[in-house]
C-alpha cells in the first residue's frame, strides 16, 4: 500500500510540470501577443504625446488672448532697446509668463528697455513644460540650455532673416532682421487682432519646431550675438532644411572614403547648389516648422485659439498664406 501511494504521489508531481514542447508553445504565444500589442502601445504613446503638445499650444493661445484682453495687443515678438545694432532681447514667451501661471519667473525676466537676456539667464532657470513638446527630448536635455523649447512665433512666410551679409555663412552680418513682417509677431511691435485682416482662423500665430542644430529655440529670447530664429519661425516645412542638407551631404562621404571622386562630386555638387539656394533666396534656413511626431506632422496654433495638426506635405502656397496675416490671399484647405 505504501509503495502504491508513493508511486501515485510521484506521478502527480510529474504531471505538474511542463514538457519542452509545451513551454515552446507558450513562449510562441506570448511572442505573438507582444508583437500584436507593441504597435498599439506605441500608437497610444504617440497619440498621448501629440495630445500633450496640442494642449501646450492651447495654453499658449489662451495666454496670448488674455494678454490681448489686458493690453489690446498681442505680445511683441521681441523687445530690443536698440534694433539698429544686432537684434537681441526678451521674447514673446517671457511676456506671457504671467498668463501661464508663472508670475515669479516673469518678475525674474523683467522687461527693461535695452536689456537683453544674458547667458546666465538662459541657463539658470528651467522653463515651464508647456513650452516643450514631450516628443523632443533635446528641448529638455541637460546638454541644451535650460531656456530651450519647441514653439516659435510666426514672423513671416519667408522666415525672419534677410542674409544681408551675402548669405554664404552664419556670420553676424547674416543675422539682420528681414524687412517683411507679415506674421503677427515682430521686433518692437505689438499687433492687435484687428490687423489679422485675413481672419484669425486663417492665420498661424505659433508653430512647433524641433530643437536641433541650427534650429535652437530660446524661450527667454536671444542675446545680440545670436540669431532671431531662436524666437521666430516661418517658411514652408516641406522645403529642405539645413539638417536634411547635412544628412544628404554626409551620404556622399562614402564615395570619398573609397576614393570614387567622380561619384562623390556628382553627389556633392548638387547639394552645394541646394545649400546656396537655402541661404540666398528666401531666408528660410532653420526657420521651418517641424516636429518629431510620426509622419512629420506638427502643431500650429491659429489666431482664434484653435490648434491644427499640419502635415509636412502641406501645399507651399497655402501654408505661406496661413503665416501672413494680412496679405489678402484666400487660404485653401490644409
């Protein structure tokens, strides 16, 4: 009887385990479920990030309109006590800080005529998360100045720089402000809603941009040695950016490494022409709107406070008309 009892217990213990085939089947099922669920999780994260970014723009829009309610003007794009010299000063984002529940920070960046942001101002104070897109880690990175963000005010559909120095480099003479200022934000100018004669719902006030090389954004503003595209934006997003040019240029290097000079030149010379075009014809270098959202879509705050998602493939003419507040052109579908 004891022997039979022990044998029965032994059999039950053996039956509690899994065979190798059973384990493999279970692992395979788990792998299939993960493969099915992972894209859904990623899509959910992307949707959450896009919604968060839209909410940021809506907060900015509400702050701008509260500012307008107080002063009968929207915030100036940049305040500079001496715009005849190199342009620099505090930005529109500083001006709306009291309306973003940041009165203490607003007091820190007191708007004083002739004062420009110092390096210490840009590095010593962290900016509200509402000025940063959660998809762009660079804007919140410790390797970036703490004043970094992701939203720029529209200066003009052709950017904000005129490259009066010849448009061949990033020299200080290439940082002169563009004469055309058809957007709702400029230097030492505060525009009222009535100036958006094309309609507030047909005018982009603020747009999203990646914080990246030659496209940095400084929420506090810029000192006199820096460029206006830290504060302003403009230009159609499907035109090639400087970073895209660099990537294409780097793709040519492989030919040079293997000493295939003919192929290298065939690749490189057209890119040089593209770079020259970017610099000399429009002043759009580094001022285009962009994002790290899937598909290159980016957020745009319209003058009526609504936020639209715009695809990088948007028609150039339509998008130019959206950025210029009073050019009289009819805005098409976008």
